[in-house]
């Protein structure tokens, strides 16, 4: 028997009545009703898995590449732990019949702790989790754009407002949703304070939408004013623009909260609100980890390029064998090229061996022997053009290399 049910009510009687009168012509189905519950389990599992991958990448970047942590890392970890707790709570409330039409739910199940306790947590947890998630962005922006005075002011203003707003929302939701001494969850849920909590959720969500778009616009405006190449700006805007997914979730959450406030079918209408809150929290954590993910990718890009070159060389060799030739592909002669024809060595083992021996010279081979020395000279550099993307400098480049058997020189 659920402890939230008053002692003077017979549970057997409650098990025979639906939690809501069905529409005309509809018969309550307590055995196998249609439910949207599995959706939150599937979508939540995928989101949490992706979120954990990004968080681990962020931890790796801070521990092994940057070797320095900041306050935004702490708030990100707190938001991650809270997102996992919210996901577990969502799974439990689905088992308590959330996502099912209320006339297909027994009144006994609707008034049980299996539904009311997870429902309580899905209301009081989002404000502090949103606080940790959104403060993470402001702390991150403060590291990246602190030298820009106007933007620094906008970051501090947004951070102070966000902290004050969600801290107040957390206190208010705990006050409205928590039963007083001597109350049960049932009696409190049927009282006036619970109704105020439901009404409060709409303005809270509306202000959350404004904060989300503020967080999205700040870095894009900052990047647009930086003296960077156009391609680089587009890449950075794409990284920060992933936060638009969280903005879409926030707008949809506001829409479904309005529907929930107008609906009598609570168990059915509350499902998209819970799902979108989970999506917004997880996507927010993922987006806050995007700069760290980009850092790790750039750090390991040289090794990835070597692997790509190695695989490409193997593919060309395999295609050459299939074409019917028995020997290697033709190589221009010395007389045709005017110098020893150098080609990158496709051996990954050779490059690794050179690194171990302390040689940073690229492992190249020619028909004259193994490359021994490579020298590059830049002469007569002078400014030739100034554009919005930067300053272009023109100069003469000369290279010479020494092999074991001869010395050649190339001049562009």
C-alpha cells in the first residue's frame, strides 16, 4: 500500500476507479494502455551516453592537454551528475504511469508514492540544474573573451542575473512543492500551493528561453568582431551555434508547459515537459564541452593526418595492383623534373622511428637515396596586400636538400 494514501480510504476501492473520467465513448484500460513512456528511456539513454562522452573528452583535455581546471569545469560536472539523476527520476515516473492517459491510470496508482515522489523531483530539480548548466557557459565565455571590455560587462551581467533568477526559482519551487509537517504528498498536491507551482513554471520557462538566446548570441557577436579568417570565423560560429538546439528545446518546453497548465490529463501532458527538460539539460552540457572537444581534435589532428595519408597510400597501392601492373607506379626521371624527385614516405613506422631518434626532419626518400638534410630560406618578405582577413606578405622561398649521394637545389 502506498504511504501517501490517507488511512481512511480503502485502497481496493481506489483500484477500481480511473484517475480521470474518460471522454465519451472511451473505456478505461488498466491492463495494457498505450503509453509514450519508452520514448523517454530510449532518448534519455542516447542523450546521457553522448553527454558522458563529451564530458570525458572535456576532462581529458583539461587533465592531459591544458593541464589546468577552471570553475566552469566544476559547474559542468555538477550539471552532469544532476542530469543523470534527472534521467533516473524520469524513468521512475514513467513506470508510475507518466506518458499514459490519466483515464487509463488507476486512482490508486495516481495517488501512490511511485508517481508522486518522482513527480516531485522532476519539478524541483530543473531550476538548480539549469543554473549549473548556464553558469558554465558564462564562466567559459569569461575565459575566452575577457579582454573585450564590452563583452566582459555583458557576461558578468548575464551571469549575475542568471544566478539570481534560478536561485530564486529553486527556493520557490521547493517551497511550493514540499509538504509541510503533518501533510502527505496527496493532501499537499491537492492544495493551493501545488497549483501556484504549476502556474509559476510558465514564467520560469519564458525567462529561461530569453537566457538561452542570450547565451547563444554572446559568443557569435564576439567572434564576428575578431580579426580572423572567414573560414575560421565560420568554424567558431558553428561550435558555439550548437547551443541553438538547447534554445529549440527551451521554446518547445515553454509551449508544452502552457498546454500542461490548461490540460486536465496531467499524466499525458506532463510527459513532453519532462522529456524536453532532460533534452535541454543534456544538450546544454554537451554544448559547453564543444570547445574542449575542438581542442582535443586539433591536438591529435597531425596524428590523424598521418594515419589518413598512410591509409590513402595503401589504397592507391591496392588499386594499382588491381589495374594489372606488376611494378610500382611510374616516377618522373631526373631529366624530366630537373632534380631528384622526392615523395613522402608512407611508412608510419619510419616516422615514429625518426621521432624516437630525436629527428624532426620529415622522412622522405628520393631515387638518389634517403634525405639527409632539408633547408628552407625565406628572402625579401614585404607586405603586398591588406584585406579584412589579414595582411598578406610576399617573399621568395628557396629550398635545398642533401641526400647520401648528391646535393640538389630547387628554386620556385
